[in-house]
C-alpha cells in the first residue's frame, strides 16, 4: 500500500535505476537488487509462506476495504453470461467466485497463479463453496500465458502485477490472449494523491504491517517485502503508459482510497 514519491518516468532516478538493472540483467526484489532469474523463486517463497493466512491478512491489512476494491473491479469488468474470463494471480479466488456466478454455465473462468500453494488454497476454497462447473485452474506465469490468441473476453490481475519480473512482457502476453474488444483490469496498490496520507501510509507499511505479519502469520520478512514491492511498482500514469505501449486502447485508471489503490482498465482494439 503506498509508495515512495520517486517517479518511474524515463528521466527519473528510479527510471534510470530500473534501466541500469535491466542492462545488467538484474531486477528489484523489494528494495534489494537480485539477478533476474532469481526473482520468481524469491517471490514464490513469499507466497508459499503467506498462502495459509492470505485471506485473514488481507482483511487485517485493509480493514476489509479490499472487498470494496474488488467489487468495483467486478463492476467495471463488463462480464456477462457466456463470457470467458482469466483471473491472473487469482490467489484464493475472490474475483473468480464472483465471475463464476456472472458467466453462468455457458461461460468459463480460469483461475491462474504462478504459485502452486496459492493455487491450491484457491482451488480448495472454491470447490468447498460449490464453484466447480465453470471454473478451471492453471499454474501459469503472466509473462508467458499458456493460452491461444484471442481467447478471453476479460482478464483481471489483482495485486499481482507488482510481483512480475517483466511487467511489459506480461502486459503484452495479456493483450495477446484477449479477444478483440476484450478488456484488461489491473487492480494494484499505487501512489497516494495526498502527501499527508502518503506519510501515514508509509508509517503503517513499514512500522506496523511487518509486525502484524509476524504476529498473525509468523512471517515478518514477507510482509516487509510486500511493503517494499508496492513502492517499487510504477505509479498510475507510468502504468497507464505501459498499457498503451503493450497495445491497449482507451486506457484509464480510477484511484481508490486516496490513490492507495488504483484500478487500470484498457481494451484490445
């Protein structure tokens, strides 16, 4: 939640840092610099660790507001009966459950996650709650989606893009598997629009969040990483530009909770 105020624009300090890391085949894991090939396994370790407490921690970290953010995502999705939906980094299946009801028996929802621990938690939760007939599961990397071109009417990725090593590659992959006229929705933590809110959020993220993670999930380091990863994620305008570069049209974003979270939407022409 929240991020430092450094821009990721082409000429910014962070932009130059990111380009330098790319030139040296390194990337960021939170505030650390790591070889590109190591990031995926490090992120996997984080989510293997937090999978069992993921839903509980989401409620605690956001005060339950994450449910409102996801509801708004559903509202802007335009999903209806018969549609095919891909829920990337779908985790424990909150969005998948809602989409399953919307698409009905003639539609299909694919819950995809790169992390097998998260995917198992999501699958068990959905099956236990009766979501089976129109839901299937795929362990998949957002950068290399294992689906044919022009497959889905809607793709969502909620609180997952910031963990992807090559976000540009992932956005192009999502564009490829969308049908013409289909839409992508990216729900992600972003840059608060108010300086006082940002300072308060920084205090919460770095002082309180890791302690909550330690007490509830017995894992301080993973929640320290999550706070850091948010601050390394592109801000609203930068992400919009990345979606444009990946081929999306009519891109826009909607700030929620003072910009702590933003919902980006783009269409495939």
